[in-house]
C-alpha cells in the first residue's frame, strides 16, 4: 500500500494542475468582436473592441470608425482581467463569464473616476435602430454650437453616411473629437467613441427644418447641448491666430526639468541654429497622441536641422509620475524627440508657466521657432487623421512652411 502513495499523490496533482489550467483557459477573453457599453450619466454609451491572438500574445483593438487602437497590456487574475488603456492612465477591469465581461472603466489619475462597463462577444451593432422607416440624411458639412454653463463654443461637424450608418467628427478650436461612429435612427443621430481616455456620446434629433438639436455626454460628468445647421461655407477661426505672443515680450524662454531632472532651456547648445518646435502636450490627451504620431513620423526627415521639445503638462503635480507617463508614451509611440516636465494640466496654472503667451487654450499647441528663435507660428489644437481632408491639408501646409524655414539662412531668418 505504501508504494501506491506517491503514485496517488502524482495522479491527484496532475488532476488539480490540468483542472486549474483548463479553468484558466476558460476564464480568458475569447477571440472576436465585442459590443461594450458604459453607464455614463444615466446614458448607455456603446463602443466596440476586438480580441485577437497574435502569436503567443492576446491583444485588443479599440474600434472607432476607421481606427484600430491596439491595446496589449492584459493581466488575468482568476476569473477577471485588467486591461491597461494604451498610453493612457486608464483601465478596463472586468469579471469574465463565458462570452461576457462585467466590470468598470476608470481614469486612474483620479481617485474616484469609475463607470460601470459590460461587454459581450457578439455581432450586434454598436447602435440598434428602432425606427421602421428610412433615416434622415446627415451627410455633409454642419455649423455646430455647443453650449454648457460657460460661453458657447463653435464647431464644425462633418458626417459621412452610408444607408443608416454614419461616421465623422466634430472639429473645434481646441482639436477634434476624433473617430465617431453611429447611425441615423429615423430622425435621430447617434454617435459614440471610446479610445481608452475619452468616452463620448452624441444624440441629436432632426427638426422639420433639417436642423439638429442634441446632447453631448463625456465620461462621468461633462454634458453639453448642441445645435447644428447645414452650412457648406462655415469654417472655424484660423488655428494659427488664437495663441500669440503678448505685447512687451520679444520671444519665448523657459527652463523646465528634463526626464533626468536636469534643467532644459533653449540656450542649450543642441538647440542653437536650428528650427525648434515646442509641443504643448499631455500624455492624457488623445489629440496630443495624434499630433505626436504625426511629428514622430515626420521628424526623421529633418532631424539634422530640427529639434522638438515636448512640454508635458500632466494630471498630477508629481515629477516621478509625469516622467513615468512620458516614458510610456515615448516607448509605445517610438518618439525620438525630447520632453520636459512643464507643469500640470490645469490651463490657468499651465498658462503661468509661459507668461509670454496670451494663454494656453489647448492641448496640444505647437509653437514653431525659426533658427533665430523668433516665433513664426503658433498652431492651436490639432485636427488629426479622423478629420480626413482637414488633416491632409494640415500636413501639406505644415511641411511647406517648415521647408521655408529650413531654407532660410541663419543670419537672415526673421
């Protein structure tokens, strides 16, 4: 009998091991497309993601219109999963039950920013139509006014409709609302997006005159109403005119700590006799992510003549926290240029760090200095690839302008 004990122990251990392994496999997200939703201010905010297996790694793609934003930091614990949101300090957490996931989305730089979340492996659409008749047409170019407790804010809405399906975005003076996707349900427009940091829902009704009247919900607390009127001629103010050098100042100066804690300024030798771009930026900002991707792709073409400094304004007044977030952006987006820790993201506080400017209106803002350190252009906001032709026009204009600066002799630049 004694000789059987080791065999029984081995057999029992094998059963437990393989049983646990099987349970672990069952409690992983299954591959495929998921329809998810957040409970945002009493509204259902739908979004979509895809779970895929890439070699030995399981990854997630956040799906919004034409964007597939790759997320690859998944941690499994028993029957639950923790999903870090790309470059952002935000997390999806949920308990897995077969083809469903129940949990929360949180912004982790806040103590209590948490929304309930559910997701299900399904082919169901982001929005389901309830109307039995064909939907109205929202295709085209719209003049939009957003209203909240403060001043009204203009925006340009551009929507592209195929049947009842709609993609598009709103462009504003501070940036665009990125990739929006939804439907027209009868006379009602429904759009949403989720990129890990921003969760937006737009619902608008079309009146008898063809105008839109709607609501915009963002995440946990922000809400605005908006109206929209078709207007093919409407344009936003010139993004190069909104932020400017105040009277009495001749240029821009600063000394902010680099990621190693040592001060960085425009007097440093590496910035002499070069065109310098100052990117007012935050790691928490999806529009900044879009601009950073563009600058990262362009910079190798001109790196012997141009320097870029990212001026990071972060959610916490904590140097080590800021450095950690910036390093994550540099690593994940392969950013080749310099960053400094400039301050916190409160715009009033941030504006005091650059007192020569009228104010910091938007993250991002791009300040372009010529070889003599003269401010030649300040571009407020960023219209990213989700804006289609607007992004293309920006890229073309930017490259032409930069080539002009690079062609200027150092002693004649002005």
